[in-house]
């Protein structure tokens, strides 16, 4: 079963930490759309049947309806791809959220605050969405996978093995419990650094683009094939920009111009 998995897109994020650096915040918002469109084009080119979006697709406080329309228009470009969205703590499925009041394309499935199973021919896809900005219990403990001969996939936003009080407020999930329940793939979101492994089963793709200088390295999506014989995964970079920290010896430099030259 071929798929693409993204998380933490954060459309219309204000990029407040970047706005004191010229117009970098505005540039990042344009680059968000560029990265998202790259993903859509990849799905079209490769005929990928499933797209998993594991929360924080947009910023509930700041998102504009024009942005929601842009996202949905992109989804219309891949009508044969089944899209599963698990709302997170930045885009919870609350009363007036766009997940409820906007008419999404028919290939989009948005999970609510009770774990739900979507049954397909040879696989079952489970999902859970935040219905508030915090979540302490998603109900995973009560879930029993009955059809273990089928591929079983979970799409969810949360903190893997969260131990601190703060981490537990964002849907702390036990890695051991996920393994014991027998999921063939867990599409996670919330942590902006990926934990990618070529044959992994419990995966954070990381934020789709870097949100600032605290998110170093490459950012993008996870794609590949899920199988009972083992998963074959690939990380594909979508963000053209990469934040890096470098140390420069400025001992002999006397002006900002000299520093820039160096």
C-alpha cells in the first residue's frame, strides 16, 4: 500500500520569531504553499492512493478562508487519493473550525475526538482528532485491533512517550502500547523533528517546512509502501530552505559589513 505522510504544516503561522529578520516571515508563508504543491504534484505523478496528514495542517487562530480554499483546491487535483486528516492542538476540530464549517472535497476524511475506524478492502485506517487545544486521553487504551490479517494504520497527533506534565497535555502515546496493539504503521504528528527510519512503523515526518532557527536540517514528507512483509519508506525533502547554525570567529572584524562578507 503506497502512501504519503506529512504533519505540522502550520498554514498561516505568523512566524513571529522571523519577522524581526526582514520579510523572512512572509517569504516562509509563500514557501509553505510551494512545499505543499510539491507534495500534491508528487502524488499526482506517482498515483499515490493515500495521503495521511497528522495534525496542525493550519493555525486555527490565524488561518484565512482563502488559505483553506487553497488547500482544498489542491486536494481536488488528486481526486483518486484518499486523504485522512487527524486534527492536532493547533487546528482542533472545535465548534467553529474550518474542519466543520467548510465544505471539503469528497476525497477528504477528517477524524473527530473519538477513535474511528475506516474499513477498506485490505486495510483498516484508524484516526483521532483533537477537539480542544489540549488532550490528555485519546482512548487508545480501549482500542482492540480485531482484523490483524489486514493492514492496520493509525493517523494521530501527539507526544510519543511523553513523560512531563506539559507533554502529557498533548496526547501522550506509549510506543510500547502501539507495538503491542499491532499497528503496521502509525502516522504521527506534533514533533517537528522527524524520526525517520527506512523500515519504521511509528513515524514522525517532522514539520513540512522549518518554522524557524530552532528547526535545523531538512524538512519534508515520508512516502513509501506499507506491507505485512515489512515497510519500505523514503524521506523526501520539500523545503528548499534549510536553517543552519554556524560559528564564525569575529575577533578581527570591526563592522557588520565585514561580518557579512565573512
